[in-house]
C-alpha cells in the first residue's frame, strides 16, 4: 500500500528534511512515526530536500507499507508519534506510479519578511528587514525572473544539479500588513536559489539598483554572493498536475 502524505513543519530544530546520521532530519522523525504506527521499517520519500532551518507549509511525501489503515487513522496516528513541530495535514492512497519527487510538476516557495521593529515570536520563522521596503522595485525584479532561464548565478556551490535551466511560472512580492511575502513557482529549484534571489530582492527593496536580466546573463555566482537567512524560507506547496 502506497500512501501520499502532506506535511507542515517548523524547520528550526532540524538539520533539514533529509536523513541525518544523528537522526535529526525531518525525514528521520517521519520514518520513526511510520514505523511506530505500522510496525514496518520503510523509507519516506519527500518531494525534495529543505535545508536546515527551512520550514514547510506543504511538503509532500510517500511511503509503502503492507498494512492498510483508514486515512484518518494514518493522519492521527502519525501525529501522535510526531512532535508538535511536525504535523501530517492529510493522507491519501497513492497510485502505484506516484513518486513524491519524480512526479512533481511545480513547486512554490514563500520567503517571509516583515518591516518595523523585531517581533520575538517570529525569531527563526521570518526575517526582520529593519526598513520599509519598496514593494514596486522588488516586483520589478521578481517579474524579470519569470520564464525559462539558466539560473547558475543563483546557485550555491555543492549542488549535484547537472543542468541549471529552470522555468519560473510566477514570481511576485505581496504586502500583508507588516509582512512582505515573496512567492516563486517553478518546475524546479537549484541549491539555495530562492534564498539568493530573496537577497537580491531585499537589496532592491532597500533602494539599491538590481539588474536581474544582467545577473541571469552572467551565469556566475560571483555576481550574487549574498544568501538570505534560511528562517524566512517556506516550502509552500507542491503541484503534481499539469
């Protein structure tokens, strides 16, 4: 039986999604919960990695076990064995050919910021800008990302990617009260791509001149060295449709 689950987690205390030797990956926590609920050791495969300190509102994963349980029992049972920092939001029976990573069509990330004074409850969950950003300038930069481009400039070293071209379907910055949210949807992302882009948008919001088309054309990380903090990044949703 193959189950598809959607999860949300606070990544602050984890070393990322991926299994860690010290057992401190979100994947480790979910696999342990699956073992306790179903009594079977099995791999829980996520839609992709999130790094240390990065959060998720809509991570998707699948696992295969021999036992079938009612879906409400899968959700409730897994949550009973997980800490409050990881929640299973829903569970479904997956098709045999479904793969949480390989079947992905699009992903959306959100980068969360706020202006004004610090808000202690948001420590490690959003980035305090310390100034009122120019949303219009940020959106000019965001709009220039839309389309199919080589994003080599916006990739940290250490990536295993063999190709660097990705299609961005939507990129926009929205204000919601004191909060500033950067959303980006693409068919895939390079290592630290969203955080490097967010750093450039923050510069634009501060009034600095940022030329996204020029940065894309350079295909060289030396032109975009800054990386925004991990705590502002959320895996927002994963889409498996057309």
